C-alpha cells in the first residue's frame, strides 16, 4: 500500500520539477525578448557549421567579415535559445542568398514569430534545451561520416551471445561453468580495449538524443503558419522516436543511479558486451539516417535563428525589407550603421557609377562605407536593412579597410595593401557584381606615387565594378571625375571648437581646416604661418 501511494507522488514530483524548469525558462525568455543578450560567445565554435558547409557557396570572406565588425553585429542579433540556432544564424549571415523566394520566406517567418508570442515561446522553451556545453560540435559531427563498424563486428555479436548463453545454460548444464568463465574473461578484455575506443562517441550520441527529443516535442506543436521547419520535424517524428529509443541505453545518466545499480550495469557491460552491441547497432542506424539527422539539426537551427532575428526586429526600430537589383545602381535614404548607439542616417544615389568620398579624419568616411557594406550583406542574407529606403545591388562585398603590417610574413603595410587590392583587380568583369570598399587607398606611400597609382587602380575598378573609396587626396576628385561621383564629409571650426555633422554631401570637398585645427590646438604661431605659406605655394603649383 505504501509503495502504491509513493509511485504517483514520485511521478507528480518529476513533472512538477520539469514544469518549474520550463516556467523559469519562459520567464527568462520573456525578459530578454527584443533585447541584446550579453553572454560569452566562442566564435570559433559558433563558426564550425559554416566552415563545414561553406565550400562552393558565395560567402562573406574572412577579411571583409572582420573589416566590417560582423562578429559584433552577430552578437547583437544573436538571441538564440540553443547552439544550433547560433551556428545556423552565423551561417546565414555569412552566405549570400541568390534566391528571392528564400529571402522572402525568411522575412515571412521572422514576421510570424515576432507577432505570435504563444507559438514562439513554446518553441523557445524546447530549443533552450539545446544550449548545453559541447553542443557546438553536434552539427559538424552529423555532417561528417560516422565511424564504420569494425570488420570483426560479427565476432563481437557472437561473443555477446555466447557469454549470455553460457551464463543462462549453467542452470541446466553445469559443465558450461568453464566455458562461461572463459567467455567472461574474453568479454572483459574486449570491453577494456574496444569499449574504451568507442566511449568518447557516447557524448555525441547523448547530444543527438537530446536533439531528437526536442524534435519530437517541437513536432507536436500546432503549426498554423505553415512553418517549414515544423513540417519537417513532423514528418520525421517517427524516425526521431526510433533513433532516440535505440540510443537510450548508451546515454543513460548512470551517475544518478544507486551504487548497486551502477555495479549491475557495469557487470552486464563487462560480461555481455551490452554497450558495445548497442553501439554497433546504433552506429549503423545513424550512418544509414545521417542525411535525415542533418535535416533535423538544420530545421531546429533555422527555427531558432528565425526567432532570434524576430527578437532583433522587435528591439531595433527602423529595419526595413530592401529591394535588390541586378545592376550596379544603389539608392539609399537614411541608411544607418546597426552597431552605433546614435547613428546618423545618410543618403546616396549611384546610377551605375562608383563614389569617391573625401573629407577630414573622424568626419565619418570610413563609418559610412562600413554602413553601406554591412547593409548590403544583411539585405542578401537576412533580408534586412537599417534605412528609410534601400535599393541595393545584389553584390559580393569585398573590403580593404583594416590593413596592418604582417611582421610574421615579412610584409610591410604598403605591400600587404598592394596584395589585397591586387585581388580586386583580378575580379572578372563578367563575374558576379562586386562592391569594393576601399579606405584611403595606398596611404602607405609618398603623395606623388599614391595619387598616380590610386587614379589608375580606381579607374580600372570603377569601370568594371561598384566602388566606394575614401581619400584625403583632393587631387583624385578631378582625376576620377569621368568614372566616379564625388561625395564628401565636412568639418566645422567655429569659435575655437572643431566639430562634425557626420552627414555625407554630394560634390567634391573644398574644406581645408587642417592648419586651422593646429592653430586652435595651441601650436606656435610661427608654425602656423609657415604652414599657411607652404599650403598657398603648393596650391598655386597645382
């Protein structure tokens, strides 16, 4: 009677504990909805899935990704509940999507999940179970072939069967004691050797089981908006259940067992090779269904990633769906940098021509070309743009912004820049459209050769691709007028103060405030007079 009364109470306590954990997860998710999540991020681990599948795809190259600070932008958007969502979102942000229907579907899912909190929260509570440490290896593990079973696998099955048969047969034939003892020693030796080799895979299998359990529960959620991820999970639900049950023995948490139970399980494994037999059968099943497992992983990752972007949409006003064109034209109004706390909106209109952007340091030139580059990438990956209006080219973004001496390779700053921009010049005119972002081209050499080389290179690039280039060399404005539209940022020196409005203006730059800035900074009057004399003399020569 006491046992019968105890069992229901145990069941109730288990479910109550699970419900309490889910309630806490839901509270946490609601508190972070629409907000940036500050947490440690191992970008090397997050990029594992992208590295595994990026071959042959049009992606944002490493240099451009770093130049534009895209890791920081990923952290801003990353509100994922689980590790697969982080890895899938990273992959999407680094992969140019050429299919307009795919981009439209991503936008639809983001809008649906943003506006349906009941569906979203049900998914998030389940997806949060995929955020355990070590889960970043799951996607890469599924993409690679599982280890093949050894050629002597039939002998392992036989040893397992003979060990069990001899032990059971002793009750009927006492002479089987010696064969049973011999099989026990043989199986103990097999467990000590082969069992030790396969045990590291059990951790990965445990992550697969967790994923399969999440997939089963997600598949049970009603899908009124026809989300393709939930449809995929629903179709694969029977397979997920079969595989999860098959792997259950291997991933059972034996640390929670009593000492007697653990001892019994250890003896079963040593004498009958139970772990090894289950591993061989499970491994064969996983190898057979590897493509389906990858599809399940991608489905849960894509769903989590869409929820993360929906949260970003909720928390960042001003995001729009851009229009993408096939030519080199660009029309943006009020475009902003998504990482700046108080961004200044700027406008630019290019009809098949490139842009040369002049102006003083700190006026906003580099920030502006980064702004355009980031938004062109976001438009082709997540179908987003931070602007009032955006008609953007479908272009691969390549940048030359952060250039440093490579001491290990023995390369100077200038030589490294030459090599980098040389790659731009080798881009085929008939290939995909490129947007080149070049910040102060060839700034590592003397003025005469810099102006000459910059003119030749930018003219070559501007005839073939779309270029946004910044410069301090006002001479370039006249030399490139046939290929580039001129824009500039300006500064102001008023009442002894130096300021910027950070707005881009059409036309060439005419402001010459560098000497005035020296003066208000307190430089000696003799230096100011000599500088003004030299500047006037050089201007007369040019």
